DNA sequence: TGCTAAGTTCGACTCCACTCGTACAAGTAC
DNA sequence: GTACTTGTACGAGTGGAGTCGAACTTAGCA
């Protein structure tokens, strides 16, 4: 199943309509690229767990988005929902609903345009204790 | 008065001894450059007031450090102490005691070495409502 | 029809950051 | 000495963020 419009994947608020490959579900609500605030992004990235999420997406995702479970994070689902939403609402990631799964990807183009170099810092980051 | 060692300006913990112009008071306790953590720095910079402080230091300081009052921040002194300490303990700024005054400067070299491009983002930042 | 899996929502809890007033310490100037 | 100034220390109040369990929703499948 793809693309039908439900309450869960309604069009994102404030997102410019952009041509996309057909069949993709609409992104979940997210700030428009111009509305992404540096202080909000820095706050979202100041959490080690979220920093790890974004870094893993940058380094290991093969040009497609990934589900919550792909990250192998040892936390309850309600905690993961909280962090993935924080990243999305800050404008760091984009989430799409594929059936039951909610897949995430980093908004690389938007972030590089507004804050050049920031994602490089995240990619070069090393967690406090191993990976 | 300069340079005599009191409780208030004891040598910084974990700071490598580095040749400096004589007569400078020792820096207040701060993390060594190698111990500066990205997530801590991002957390320190996620506050608009602190972002404003660092940005003003980057853009308007004429190659010397500045006192608390130079920033013209309309907050009680105890609040400013809190924020300047947060910046220093995160490794973003260095503070030195000159008599009564405590002057701050950005650790430009250390931050550019560890997180290249980060200070450029801060300098390019624009506050939510005017300057 | 019913089961299972992915993820949300809600409420509760804890903890920390921000804010500020007040009191205090330390130089500086008279 | 006294007064003034810069800034800290401490404590309290407030709000928000992180954590989690439990109940719920939805899609896919047998």
C-alpha cells in the first residue's frame, strides 16, 4: 500500500509542494526549509541518542529511508517515537508512512542549504562510548 | 592588578599549558580542547541568548575579550553568570579575571580545530526578532 | 476472523535548565 | 576607613524534556 491519504500521512504543514517520484506517501508534518531555526536544530542534535540516529542515517543509509527498528536502539517504542518526532519537528529528518512502518531520512539538501557544514560535523561525531 | 593566583583565577583543570603573553590572568576552569564534546557544545548553543553572546563576540570583538556588561543584555546578573558559565564549561568561551571584571572570548582556534564550520554557522545566525 | 507487528497517544514520574532575588566576596576609588 | 561596582553563590520557583508503561490504532497475514 502506498500513497493514499489518511489522517496519519496528511500533507505536511508549511511544506512547499515539490515534484516527487509518484507513489511516495506524503511526508509527515515538518517545518518548511526556510523555517528551520538553527537554535532548534542544535537543540535537537544536543541529545546523544538523536545525534547517533542522524549520524547512522548519514553514514549507513543506502539512499533510502529507514524504519525505527533499523537503528537497533535499545529503548521502548514510546521513547523512540519521542526522539524521532523531535528530529522531524526540528526539521532535521523527514518521515513517511509506509503501511505500518514510519521511515526516516535526513533532509540533507535542506540542511546543507541553510547550515552548510553542520551535517559534516554530525557525520564526524563519535559517541561517548563506542558505536 | 594582573596575574596573581587567587581562588578565583586558579589554573584551569585539564588545560594544556600554552605559552601566552605575560601578565594575562589564568583562564577560569575549562575543558581541554580535546575534551570538548559536540553534543555539549550544541546544547550550549541551543539557547538563543547564548547564541547571541557568541555571535556578538565573533562579529564585534576587536581581537580582545569583553566583560559581561559589554553585551548589553537586559537580564539580572545572576542569570548572566549562569549563561556565561554554561558557555565556558562547554568549552565555547574562555574567561579571565581582570580585577573585578571577568572577560570572555570565544575559543576560536580550539573550536575551528575540532568542529570546523561550526562558528561560521553561529556568525551567520540571525536572532528570531532583530538584533 | 483473529493474531501479530509497528508505532502512536496518554499520563505519570523524574530531573535538569532557565529565571530571578537576595546575600555575599573582592577590587577600586574617594 | 567607607562607598561603589562587578560578579559569584545559594536557594526557590517554574517549565519543559527525557523516560517509560499501558492502552490503543492500523496494516498485513494466516
